[in-house]
């Protein structure tokens, strides 16, 4: 078995692990700090909206020896507006200029033909109106709202309302971070960005649901035992699926990184770059939130229930009594107690097995 596979097995059995729930306030603080930074960036700097949302023209030239920097200067001088220039894989240039109408677009095209020393009829010009981008944005917001509502309803039915609330907060957390990074770095927001943002919602939710499913199974009949608190079982659920979450995220990020750094960076594929960038940031944020935010939030909400408070008191009282008698909980606890004899018992059996070996 590989070292990573062995670690995953040991995490699943509870032999090793990190106290995600116990240290949740640290991760809450980090998330709050990142979220506040993202919100401030959005309020101060705003978003660099692409031509689809503000209107303008896109010029695609044939292969030319003019550099991107020089072409940008030519385009800005000809149009009087800021220009964005990308070098495509074929050596041609994609010049994007906002705020142009049809007449001004023709003038800029003619001037670019002279400056770049290419025939005017070889420069493809595409005029984009801002209304098209507004329609896309409106439909995206509508789709996002419908998705959020359906997610909450499904999770509330399949699991419980606390998990639905936690998943919703995690999704908002992921979107805020992703959009905030776009604002901080100044990445251009295009239709491809919107597609990427909507796509990451499913990926973000997947890891969260995997942990929730494990938690649901392990907490069946939890109040009928006095060995574990809800938070402790929630922590075991995260650790038990940790390697799976890491593997899933890495496997998802690798092709996206290929699109971003090879398809976008090397080949100059603009739309691929836009989609893959939002996917890359969103997938990383989704993996983080599923581990450090969603399940700890569920534990916080669940521990407020009277039944869970009473359970915690019983568990702590039993441990205190065992400690006072100098007994080990592994020796003094009936592992078959209650209905929670499945996953929770695995750790106890492993520990009891090691205790027997040591006594032998």
C-alpha cells in the first residue's frame, strides 16, 4: 500500500488525525479575514468587466511581428480608450477596446491596419453591445438563485436543515473568495468567467456532501451511547474523508491547471483562460471550505441542541469518572453500546487491540 493510501486508512480508522473541529475558530478567523478583504476589494476596486458587459469592439489581426505592448499602445492611441491585447497561438493578435460604436470601430480598424502594417480587410472586427452581457449576467444570477434554493431544499430533505445552511454558507464563501481574487488581481470578467463560477458550485458541493454523508452514517443513534460527542464524530468524518477530498481536488485541478497555464498562457486561448482561471480559484476555495468551514459549522449548530448538550455532559462525566478510578476508557467502555457501533467503534477496536498486544 502506498504511503498516502496507508495514511488514508489510518485517518479512516481514527489512529491519526487533525482536530479540525477543536481548531475551527482559527479557520473561521482566516475565512472571515479573506472574505472581508474580498468584499473591501470589490467595494474599492470593483471588477474589471469585459467587453461583453461594457460594450466595444474586438479586432483579430493576422500574424504580425508587432509586440503585444506596442499593439496596445497603437490601439489606445487610435481609439482613445484602454485596450487589452492578447497574442494568440498562431501569432495573431486579439485587440479588445471598450466603448466603441460602429463608426468609431471602422476608424480604429483603419488606423490599426496602418500601424500594424497589415491589410485592413485581413483584420476581423466584431462589435459587441453591452445589452448582450447584461442579459447573460441576469440569466446567470437567476440560475445561481435557483441553484442555491434547490441545494438548500435537497440537503434539508436528504440530511437536515443545519447541513443545508452550512453548505449554503460554504458556497457563498467560495464565490466571494473567487470574485474577490478577480477584483484584487484585476482579472477581466468575461462570459467565460461566469460559466466557470457557475461550474465550481457543483465541485464545491461535492466534497461537502461526501463529508456530510459520512457524518450522517456515523451519528445514527448517537444519543444511545456515551463514548463520543457529536463534534468528535464530526471531526472523525472529516479525517476519514480527508485523503479522498485531497485526491479529488488534485485530480480536478490538474486538467484545469493544464487549461490555464498551457491552453491560456502558452497558446493564448482567451476563453479557455477565462473559464479555467475561475475554475482553478473556485476549486481550491471549495476544497478548503468543505474541510474547514462546512462540517465545523454543522457541529457548531448541532451542539446547540439540548440532546447534544446532554450527550456531551454524559460523555464528559463518564470520562471524568473513569479517570478518577484510574481506568482507561478503552478498557471500561462497551463498544457495542447503543446503535453507534459501526464507524465509531472502529477506533475503539483499534485502540483496544493495541492495548491487548501491549499487555501480551
